[in-house]
């Protein structure tokens, strides 16, 4: 039996407002789902961004109350000796306040040559060719090993290159080297900025403290500048199974190292906790979008199923007549599924157009990425499938009505 398209369209003419409202609801659902799934996918991808560090091996502990000047350096050395004696510690170093995903920043401008620096100085901007704003990570001797940074060219810092003054040597990430000296070996090059620094090594990419965009998130340099001040952050590296034990032992060892060392509870954390804290808003956003998407799909399914049930009750006599003239249960089931397909399909087509408009608004107001076109048919297919599932039970109930009972109900 052919699909009864003409009778369905004729029937919908008598319920234009109801059908239009359901079509609009489906369209809004399709538009929201397409953009929400796109946003969720982007947030999940962001959560999985590799930092470039052996995160399960790293822990951080912050100490306050150190004396300033040369006394601070002496206290740091005493603390590091105590930390390195802890069983299971592979490496320990005093570092600056910034680490990947820490949320802080320690950015400096630098240029690949003197001419680029002069142009940047004249324009008062590092956005020109040959210049960048890069994040600098610094620390005491051994901090490159403590971070777990993988050296791919050149060498590590020598002991005589560490000082509290501006660095004369730098190690850069692969991304920074490629940005400043594309297709050239970076080792031996000079980075021009506030002072001139020679690149002595290149490491695999590391993330910046605050993510901005894929083009700049890995523009990082390592500096042999010793930490100063009354607060010091110590980076500990150990086997993953020893990390928590080492962190607890480090707090106890530092407490015994001197009366001035204050260790706040928030100053003891694994790098996994650093990552979790940085991406807390993203995780919350994913949860909210999932809840909103699930709730909207549920409400839409209720609307489709409820309307189908209402129409089944209204069309009992019509169903009985069709059954009496030879329509099978499969024909009745197909009738309601086709009717639902027309309504939900129209809403899905409208929803794809609304999804594009919604994405353009999000791009304009929130600088989001363009919605890939593949999300449009995927969202439409999901809504169509939901519609068919929602109408299935009312359609089966209609198909189960005996012809004689349906006729007597007229």
C-alpha cells in the first residue's frame, strides 16, 4: 500500500496551528542540539589538550615566609636538599609562579632579529612579522628535568647560566622556534627583546598558563632565571604511584627545614589538580549543556508523543473505517509514522537554517568557531529518530484498535 501523503496533508490542514507549533518546537530543538553538541565537543577537546608534561608524575608545593635576597637563595637550596632526599623523588626544583595551565602569565615580547625589534618598537606592538609574545617559565638548576620537558635539539642550561638577572640563554619550544625561525635550526639564534638571549636548546611543545588559541598556546620559552621573593614554588617529579606519598613527605620535610616556612593547604597539589582547577569552568559548561540538551530532547519527545496520542483519540472512527476497508495494522502504523516524519522533517529543515543563524550570532558575540556543516544533518537525523521513537507507542496503540470497536465509537 502506498504512503497516504495526500490524506495526511489534508488532515494536517485541519490542525495547522498545532502542527506549526510542533514544527517550530522541533526546529528550535534541532538548532540548539546542533550548536550544543558542537560546543560540547569543543569543550571536551579542550579538556584533553596535552600540556606537554608528564602530568601524573608531577606535584607542586608552595612555601611562604622565606627571606628575601641572598638569604632566599640559601633557604631554597636547603629546601631542595631536603626534598631530594625523600625516597621516590626523581627531580626537584624551585620554579617561578607560572606553570602550564596555572592560569597566571609571565609574558615577554621577543623578535627574531634586530630589524623586527626596531619595527615592533616603532609600532609599539609585537604583532608584526618576526615578533611574538611568549610565556617564560623559569626555575633553579634541574627544573627542565623536573618539568619533564623533552629536549629535541641543543642542550640544557649550564650551571653558570642560572642567575637572578635577565637570562642570557633560553630554551624554546618547537612551536616558538618555528614561529620565529621557520624551517631553520633555532639553536644558536639570538632572541631580541628587553635583552639579547641565545637559544641553546629546543624542547617539545608546552602549554601556556592560560589558553588563548591554538596558534599561540605553545609559544613558550624556558629561562634559567632563579626565583626570588618570599614565596617559592617547588616542583617535584616522581613515579605516578609515589606522587601522593612524596607530596605528603615533602610538606613534612619542609616544615622541619626551618621555622619560617609556611605551607598553606592550597599550596600542596598534584598537577592533575592543577589541570582540574583550570578546566573547572569547561567541565561545568559541559554538564550544563548536556543537561539542557537532554531536557530539551525529552520535552520535544513528550510533545511529539502527546500530540500523536491526542490525534489517535480524535481519529478513532477514521482508523476504524480504514481498517474496515482493508488497511492492515502495518498501514495504520505507517500512516502515523509518515505524518510524524512530515512534521518533524519540516522542523528539522527549518532547524538547520536556524542552527546556522544561531552559530553566526555566537560567533559575533562570543568569538566562537564556525559550526561545521556536518553537524546540521547529524542533528536533523537525531531529531527525526527521536520523533519516530516518540510516535511509535501511540501509533502501535492506533494500529491495535479493532475495526468493529472503532466503528461503534462513532
